[in-house]
């Protein structure tokens, strides 16, 4: 998506805006559109969400950069994966991911498998010349993430780590405001990602509670999303202090050996300080990813459960000198990020649409040979996030503040802070 020119005027006359009521269905096309064959590993949560997005890309973003052709989907349970293929619209299915890797009809390999199955299939697919998108966390720790990044980078294919919250319109708008310097110097990034789904001690063991499969718990699952957003919005993290807890260790079916929750203080290379926490034990919180950023000129706040809104406070803004404070910006105008593809303003979109934006970005980067960054997360970004996760685990163990360590020395694209065009 091209860079928008940000308006200096806070209010545009309605007549000058393409509000969507009269523009639906006007997209032009006509040219022949090349196909790209998709091979999807995993048919459950992410398999379903990504497949839904591939189908919506051509429906909503006409003409798409390439036409996703759903070639094959893979899962362990043959009956279930066969049904998933029928339901989502794949031409074939398999229970062996190596068959996706060998399949010449596939040019895009999408890994939505559990974390222990990120490395081998993703690397094999890239080495077979397929572009690869892999769910987060990239690997189970920094070392594994580094290996995935390095081995895939060598093949020359496009690679993207599926940090889909970069593709929320309000988050992209926040990034645009930060790049434009509208918040001034950044002092704080305060954030949490809270869910409630495992408070019940009778909730059974699943792969997410097993370190061999998942790598870590709330940290790699939820924290990784927020760490990636922190890096995307504010810049690289230099040091952390962390604490982790496993509240319920024995569950029906096994022993939990990952964190149920973590808390951390983070120090950014650019001087800002902040907090990042995540938990699956926060009763009442369903998918509560929130952040607030405070700078010398203003503050913004975001809540994923209200993802079409951005809270903005710019001191001294007019009118309303006596009514200062956060105001709610409804991020749904036709000229807001990604909104050209959707509905008239105020006709809201949701979580699933972040995947449409993300996969459109990936396909467009392939079609036009464009960079995945700075707006898409590359495998380097997946690895950099894993470095921060590892540092939080080290700090929780040592009880000390820990520097974020890099296997490469300095990050290739180290950013003290986000500036226009960074990465
Ligand atoms: N970006 C996000 O918002 C988000 C949300 C949830 C999960 N995730 C990530 O997506 C990945 C998958 O999570 P999920 O929630 O979809 O998991 P899931 O348990 O719902 O689905 C896992 C899928 O992998 C398949 N699978 C497992 N082992 C296999 C094997 N050996 N061979 C073939 N297929 C196999 C299963 O059949 C299933 O279809 C994880 O890395 C997770 O961290 C990302």
C-alpha cells in the first residue's frame, strides 16, 4: 500500500472524501491476472484464518496483485483435513507436509503449524524455491529463529513472519503518526496482551503448554506480538527485566513447563522505557492487546478489542481548549490505511481482515518484487523478537536486568527509533 500524504487539516469537507457510499464496486480490472499456487500447512485456527484471507483478497482488493489458487492443504488427521480442503476450497489435501514442498503447482508456502513445525517445513519449502510465510513466533527460541532466517534468506525467496497486528488500520495509522513526528520524542510504550482461556485448572494439556513444542508460553504466543509492535512503532529494544509465572503446573493430560504469564520492563535503544506483559489468566479479557505511547507532543492508545479506534491526545488541539484529553478517532475513512478495499466509513472491519491485509502485502511483494519491510515483518523481525523473548526468560531466571543479545552483532537495520522510511 502506498504512502498516504497526511493531511494537516483536521477536518476535510465531506464532499472532498471518497466516503464509499457511492464507490462500491467501481474497481477497475480487465487485464489477465497471474495465479500463485498456495500450499497451506495446518487447517485449524491459522489454517482457517489464512485460507479465509486468500479467498477474500481477490474478492475485496480487485484486481489482486496475483490470484491466490488454493492448491493443497496439510494436516495430521486425514478425515479432518479432507473436510477442510472441501470447506476452504483447496484442490487437494495431504497428511505429509513434504508433499507440499515437492508440489510444483505451489509457489507460496504458508506455515500455520505449531511452533515445533516452523523450522523444517519452512526451510525445506524455501530451499525448493517457494516464497514462505510462517506464523509467529518464528522459532521456539532465538537460536532456532536465527537458523530459519539465515537459511531462508540464503535462498533468495520472499519471507514474512505473520505478525498480523501490524496490519490493523489503526496500528498503521499510529506508525504513520510516529514516522511523521506527530508525537515528538517518545518516552513510553506501555502494553499488555491479556486472555482468560486457561484459568480453569481442568482445562487440559494442549501443545501450547509444552515447551518442546511451543518453546515458551504466553511469552512466545502473545508477548511476541506485542514485542513486534513495540519494535515496529518505537524501535529496537536494548535491555529488559522480566518475571514469569506458571500458575497451574499439572493439567489433565500432562505437566505445563512454559510460562502462563510474564511481566517485563523494557528499555528501548532510542531512550524510551516501557512495560510489556501477557497472560492467559486475566479473567474478563478475551483478546485484550492494548498499548499506549506517550511522547513529548502527544499520546496515542489502542485496544485490539476495539480495533477500529485509535485514542489520540494532542495537547492544545483546537477547538476545545477547555476539553482536552484523549479523543476517539474512528479509523475507517476511505483514505485511512487499507480502507480503500472495504466499506463506507463506519461500516466496521475486524480481526480476520488483518490477515487479508497481511497476505495481500505478501503477494504484492512477490508480484512486484518489493521489500517485505518496513511494514511487513521479515524473518529478521521474527528473529529480533525472539532475541527479546529470550532476554526476558534469562532475566526471569537470573533476577537481573539483561541486555538483548544478538547472534549477528548489531541488528542489520538497527533503529534507535522509528523514522520515515526506516527498514
Ligand atoms: N497471528 C496470530 O494471530 C496467531 C493466532 C493463533 C496462532 N498463531 C500461530 O499459528 C501457529 C498455529 O497455531 P494454531 O492456533 O493454528 O494451532 P492449531 O492447533 O489450531 O492448528 C495446528 C494445525 O497444525 C497441524 N499439524 C500439527 N502437527 C502436524 C504435523 N506433524 N503434520 C501436519 N500438520 C500438523 C494440525 O493438524 C492443525 O491443523 C502457531 O505457531 C501459533 O503461534 C498465530
